[in-house]
C-alpha cells in the first residue's frame, strides 16, 4: 500500500510537470512518449535485475537496491524541481469543489478517463493470466521471462514510433490504433499452444499498450485546458486513479471471468471491450471538442463570453 501510494503521488506530480512545461500539443505528446519510454526501460531492467539479485544474493537484495535507488531518485528530483522566484497563477492552481465537480461531470473528460481505465484493463489480464496458462502447456519459467522481456522491447520501440507519429497523426487515432492492436492480440492469444507462439501476440499487446498509454495523458490534459481553465493536476490525478482501477479490475475481474468460463472466452471479452472504446475514439476524431462557453475568472470578475456567443 505504501509503495502504491508513493508511486501514485510521484506519477501525478511528474505528468503534471510535463504537461505544464510543454504547452504545444505535439511537443507534449513527444515528451510523454519519452517519459513512458523511460518507464518501459525501467520495467525491462527491473524484471531482469530483480530475478538475478533474488537468485544470487537472496530475497533482501532487490528491496535494499530499490530503497537505495529511491533515495537517489528523490535527491535528483529535489535538484530538478527546485523553488524559483517566479510567481504562480493561484487562480488556476487553487482547488475548489465547484471546479472539481465541473470536471467530473464533463462528458468529454469522462470519455478520456474511460480510455485511461480501458488502457490498463486491456493490458493487465495477460500479465496475470498468461503465465499460468502457458505453464499448463509445458512452458518453463525462463521462457516466460524471455517472452515478457522481448515484449518489453517491443513496447519501448513503439514508444519511439508514437513520438514520431504524434506530429502528423491525431492522438485519438493513435489511441484507437493501440486498442485495435490489443484486439488483435487477444483474439490471437487463445490459438497459441506454446510460449514461442505466444511471443507475437504478446508483442502486439505491448505495442498497443504503448500507443494508448503514451497519448492518454496528453488527451486528458488537452481536454482540461480547452474546457476547464487548465485544471491539470486534478484531472491527471483522476486519470491515475482510473489507470489503477483498470489494473485492479483487469487482473481480478478477468481472472474471475476466466475461472468461470475459459481463458479463451476471457480474452474474447476483453477484445470486445477494446473494440467498443476504439470506435468511441474514432468518433472523437470526427467530432471536434467544443470549448466551454464561460471561463471562470477571479471572484471580482464576471464571466467571459465565448467568441461564438458574441457573434
């Protein structure tokens, strides 16, 4: 619980810093792609390093190393995120209940938060259910480790691809493409009969996850800047919560579904959910998001009319 709390707090702070630093939509997506590329590198190194340290030095070694890395990382963060003499816009950064309620009632924000939920929901079942399913088919532990290692490399490569595509392709199209890749992986996975046959679907799934994970935060921040006067931290906190909820539901919910039916039907149900949200993302491509017709100002100012209203 403490680890999850610390990860959530630092995640929200980090993506908020990126969103505030890079104002341009295309540059923001590239920045998130680089950040989540580093996340993928950490996952690759962490899985391998943790297993090696556990086998060679005992069960305490991975935790001691991680504790040292956390302290080192905290020092670097304090050096990077240092106080400045510049003032801040208290009007935009202050928390009010009315602003928060306006955010969670916005249908476009709800759609984007649903996308964040589906992102983890479509990724987590394979992490939890594929290893025991492959072990039943004669796979060995080291083969499953190689499977996820190669899949992590595919995810890292796709982060770079998304960074380059973000300047020419709409983020909603990238999100729909990632979900359709997940659909392809989940439909193909039940037909595999060995760990090596599962390599291609697993790489496709990780590639699709990289597509959606990279663009979901820029989508959320762009929407909240357009419609809610740059309430970035609040909506990114909601997005992080939906990612965690999607991971929890994806692992436990689909696990119960697969236990009640079969692994194959569980995969098909996840693919069906991904198809629905891919269609919703494609609808957003052809449906421009309107800006709010009023923008909240300070207490001593009136509401500002939209140009369309003045016309």
